[in-house]
C-alpha cells in the first residue's frame, strides 16, 4: 500500500484511547441516560396504556420530554466544561441530534414490534440503547464540541 493511501486512512483508536477520551464523561452520560430512559418508559406506558394513544405517538411524546430532561442534565453535569455559541444554539443542536436519535429509536422500536414481534417494552429498551450510542457520539462531537471552559 502506498504511503499516500496510508496517510488518508484515519487511525482507529484503541480501547485505552477511547477510555482516556471518554472514560470520565460516558458514565455520567449513561447516568443521565437512565433518567431519560425512565422518563421515556414511564411516559410511553402512561400515554400508550393509560391514555390509549398509538404506540408511535406515545413514545414520541415521551422521548421529547426525555430530550428536555437530558439536555438540562447533560448541559449542567456531563458537558459542564464545554460550551460554544449561545445556550439557544446548543439547545437547538441538542434537539436536532435528539430528533435523529428519536427517528432511530422509532425505526428500531416499530421494526422490532411490528415485524419481529418483540414485546414492546423489550423492543423499547433495545431501541433506546441503539439511539443512545448515536446521541452520545453526536452530542460529544457536535453539540458540546466547544473548547473546555477555564
């Protein structure tokens, strides 16, 4: 392989590098995510079973509420040391990232329930996990990508 091809290939970080870069932040993100998960589950159950909304609508409303909860906590705790632009810009970026995550969540949820016949709460757990990976990576690299505060 030529040297020019070698230079274009992005290095794949090893496990130690990933832990060094994300080891302190990712566990906090997961803790905040647990609160978002509780909000999503409780809201979905309440809206789907309690108010008899369609699953997709109850889940979407619950996820939106969880987005607001997790933005607030992630801004105050997880990425408290990183800011860029105004708070409004950050909220809108977090919302956009989260809406993509919600789309991922809904697609995985409905595919799991409607086509794979997985029980909806198990499917919701799985779909939320998949969306959480997207949300962490996108928020770390976009929403809270600013330089550390001094």
